[in-house]
């Protein structure tokens, strides 16, 4: 245990965009942290594959190493900060840090999304903490809110725009009437999207973040593979225009609900009412909507990525750990994870309304389409036939239906002679259901 008023040693592994921001933030604010909070943070060691990364932060050369094991083994390092991402060697780093009795701060959503139970268990056994505010929505303090400010509540729903790349693409498509491929190319050129955008546009990134938040909020184990996942590649300018006419905006949402049947977790393009708060979130910004049974609806908004916004969340976690240590006390050990494990609702059992756009031979295909839907128990709220020849299409807005029944209906529609293609299928969210179970105020 540290004596009171001693320095708190920080070891940073990974000096890329976020890691470099963390070191620069601590170096520039160190005197302020000491004056305002009585916490003296000292970046004792930092690790990267390139010495110039450390030099760019202003860190003294003798504090740099290319070997992460030297960071973990350094007796002056109290808190290990893992910011390299991926599963390996990140898993090895965390395991070694816990074995050495050191707290870990990470932004590694991919690793936590798959292995948070194991890592939290190792931290609990070692009597240390694993903190991960920066793993979800960058600088937005939603993890802290779920773990502290909202603990008086039973969290009913989490719904959020958790990926800035996809929100940037969809926002521009809506604003400009542009197609996905063109906007994606622009996003890559401007640095909003990676050269390989798969993790973002296919929903993997948002699925990891949804799993982490659901695990924390619902006190149960949820991993990335539990999250139903669909990306935005098939969203067209025509879909966005149709949504607008219906009074909706299309967003890629991560949604987790705590229901009587178990935990629902899903990531997919979603039509939400255009007057909903999430619909107004544009560009690369993130927002997480949390509904508690007592507090009701809350929303957390801010930058979901970037060097200093994400570094803000990382350093916030470091300071939370350092505060008791600076007084000569030890932070509480990680809680034993997931004493209760709730069932995950199977993807085919999820219930949604759907918007479906069909390319058809002619408008007379309407009767065959409605009959096929009815055979699978899919009720319709609106059906519209328009166009002629190759431009003929039918759009359908369904009532709430199980995913399994809808999938079977779509399979039949694809096989109809009068249907040239199932051009688009988008879920229409019942946002009122997010507050089911909330107390009356």
C-alpha cells in the first residue's frame, strides 16, 4: 500500500493516438491534479514499438521501453494502462499486471467484449481493479454513470450511437442524398474510416460496446457473440428518403434491454422517430441513451473517439484509482463478476417492426406479397405499390413480429416470381418500449 501523499506511478503500454494523448494529458495537467485533488500522477514508464512515439509526447527518453514486460515489472508502476488494442498481447499484459498486483485501465473494447468475465475475475482474485471507461463511447462517462451515479436504478434499456464512423456516413447520406459507397470513400480519405472499415460498418465495434454496457448495467455476462449484429452496407439513399417521408431517421444503434424473458442485445440499422433525441446526433458524435426505472430517460452525448476525448476517459479512470492511493488507502478490489447470469434472448425470438422494400415485376405483385407475409403471421400496417416496369416497387411497414417469422417470410418473398429482389429490410424501433417498467413520477 502506498504511503499518503506519495506519487502514483503510471505505466502506459501503447503510445498511438490514445496512448500518446494520455501521456500528454498527464504531463500537461500534473500540477493541476496535484493542486486540485492532491494526486501526484507520474508517468514512470511508457512502451511503444517506436521511440519517436515517446519523444512526441514530451516524455523523457529514459522512461521509454520497447518491452511491455518492463512496464509491468517496474516496482514504481502502480497502475498499468493498456492501449494497444486487440486480443494479444493485450490479454497477456493484463494477466501479468493482475498477477503483479497492479490495477489496469484499458480502452480495449474488442478484448473486453469477449473476455470481460475472465479479466474481471482475475482482477477480483488479485484484489485490484479493472477500469474501462474509454472502451465505450470515447470521452462520454457512461460506464461511470452505470457503475456509480445510476446504481439506485434497475436499468431497463441502453440504446446508443456507439460508432462515430457509421454515424458520420449515415448523417452525410441523409444530408446530401448520397450513396453509401461514395460517402464511405470520403470518410476513408478524411480519416473518419479505416482502410478496412469492416469493424465499423458491419457493426462489430458497436456490438463489443453493447456487450460491455449490457454486462455492467444488467449485472450479467454478455459477450460480443451474444449480440445480434447487422451493419449499414445495404442502406441506400432511397431508404433514407423513405424513412424521412415516414417521419423516421436511420441510425446504427446498439440496443440492450432487460426484459422478463432475459437480456435482448442487438446492433442494426434502425428507423427511429425523427423527433427522438438520438435522431439529432449527427456527424462522428456518439450518444448513449439509458433508461432507469427510477430516473427514467437519460442521454449521454459527446465525442466517441479521438486522442484527447478518449484520453480524458482513460485519465479519469487513473485518477479514480489514484485518489484513495494518494491518501494511503487501497482502492476497493474488483467485485466478483456476474453472480447471476441471465439468459440471452435468442435472435429469432426478438420482436421488431420492419420496413421492407421490394423490387417487383409490376404493381400487381401486391396481392402475392401480402399473401406471402400473411402465411407467416406477418401483419402489415401499410403497403404501397409504385412505379412501372423495372422501376416498380412495393414498400411494406409491418406490425411487430418475431425475427424468426419475418426471416421465413422474407425467404418466401425472395422466391416469388413476381419479386425481382428484396432490396431493403430495416427494423423500425418502438422507442416507447424502452421505458416499460419505469416508475411513475
